[in-house]
């Protein structure tokens, strides 16, 4: 299957650095970001935080159209890979992780899953989040079944701020798939970035 068309939801530290590196590796990347001011700057190749070598990399990928930043999906958009990179802030009052952004992102991307798509969760989440929250939302919104029609994997982000570009291409990538097919697809995908994959 082709792994060329990728959607990344959330253009914060995790999502933007990953998008830029994937675009450099010749994936066709669409970055989704709700903050219109951030979108405006990113469309001009201007990152909204400092990361070594990110500005030049972002500018190059925007200019060659490998990376497109926009505030929402187009109705007809369908993707081979969809990656959730939104924040999961800790709520001190409730002593719980705020899942609102994750749930919203899953609902937004689910209509854009197609047969044989791979959905990756890259946000920091409590144990069991993928099966309890994400998969039911994806199945309901896509009218497809995980394991049969599309694949899902959890692939945690492990880069240090300031070295994300280098570490995305050198750190081992941890992959935890819904099933063996999901693990294989996620492993194949990340093998375009790094030589070492740790499967869980």
C-alpha cells in the first residue's frame, strides 16, 4: 500500500517537528492546526517555537509543497496515515488528564480514514486510552472496523526539546499496535525515519 499521504493533527512541538521531518522524507503531509494565528505563520514557513534547524526545514518543505498547513480538513480528504499529536494537559482540580483535545481530534479525523489507513496516537495518554476512547470514535466516524478495515497503533514521542529533528531520525521508535497487522504497518512507516523499531 502507498504510505505517501499523511495527516498530522496538532502543530505543537510534537506534531510540527514530525510533520517537517516526514515532508523532508518526501511524504505528502497535511498539518491541521486550530489556532489561526499559528496557521498563518506556519504557512509562511515561520515556526511558533524555537527548535534547532526547524525554521529552515519548515521553510523548505512549505516551499516545495510537501507540507501544507491548514485549520481543518477538506471534506473529500482521505489519508494513508493519520497521526494524533494534540496536547493532553493535566487538570490539577480533578487530578486527571484532560482528554478533550484527544477526543475532538479523533472525531475530526475519523471521516478521513479510508480502507487500509493507519491511525497513530502520539499524544501522552493514560493506559487504555486507545481502546477505551479512540478506537470506538474512529469506528463510529469512519463506518469501518479496526483490525479489519484499518489499523491503529500507539507510537509515543520521545524527543528532547532542542534536538527533536536529530532525534526523530536517530532514536529508536516504540510501536504498540492494536494487532500484528497494525504493528507491521506502523513499523514499516517509521522505518522511513529511523533504523531501530521497538515493538510492544
